[in-house]
């Protein structure tokens, strides 16, 4: 847990809009529910925020659009390109967290999803050495 590795993980930060759906919870398959989500990587944790459209009441309140919904601790997680049978969409990543949680993450623009793939991969690797 050297100051150097901490420094590295803290440098791995990113935020943007992605499409995501949970596919597994506690190792059990759940029904997909694709939604656009403001996604933030910070300090080795990936946070998906509530879909602004489903963030209920007080639509005029902009803070409703940035309510955290799920966090995935990337320590011990795995990231990879999803196989074709996982989704008909293109550019789909599969993120497996601990405790049997699994998400698909997708974006039509390949460069954008590739950047996410790299930063998630680097973060997971860095965390292995802490
Ligand atoms: O893996 P599936 O069941 O083909 O996933 C599709 C469904 O979740 C579908 O919703 P319904 O559960 O209402 O049928 C979604 O609209 C599709 O987007 C899902 O498939 P893709 O291939 O888009 O991940």
C-alpha cells in the first residue's frame, strides 16, 4: 500500500455518460434494464448515477440528476468485452464486481467505450498491488 500506488489509483479518474444495465445480483441473473447513466470513476470506485428521467419528483431541481444509484468497488473486480450472446448492442463491456454483481456497460462510439475499458482495466490492476 505504498504512497506511489495510491497516487496512481487516484490519478485514474473519469466521468461521462454511458448506457448500463445490471445483469446479475448476488450471482443471480436479473432482468436487464438499460439506462443512460452519469458514470464516475474516482478512488477505485465506479459510481452510476440515477437516470435523470427516472429520478422522480421535482424535475426542476437539477440536483436530482446527480443522485448516486450504485457503486461498484473495483478492488477484485473484472472487466472485459462482453461476448455477442450477452447483448445485441455493439461495444459492450462486462463488469463483474465482488459479491456476484455484474453490469453491462455500453456506448455506440467505440473510442469512448475503449477509453473506459482502459481506465477500468488500469484501475483494477493498480488495486491488485495495494
Ligand atoms: O438479454 P435480453 O433479454 O435479450 O435483453 C433484452 C431485454 O432486456 C429487452 O427488454 P425486455 O426485457 O422488455 O424484453 C431490452 O429492451 C433489450 O435491450 C435487451 O437486449 P440487448 O440486446 O439490447 O442487451
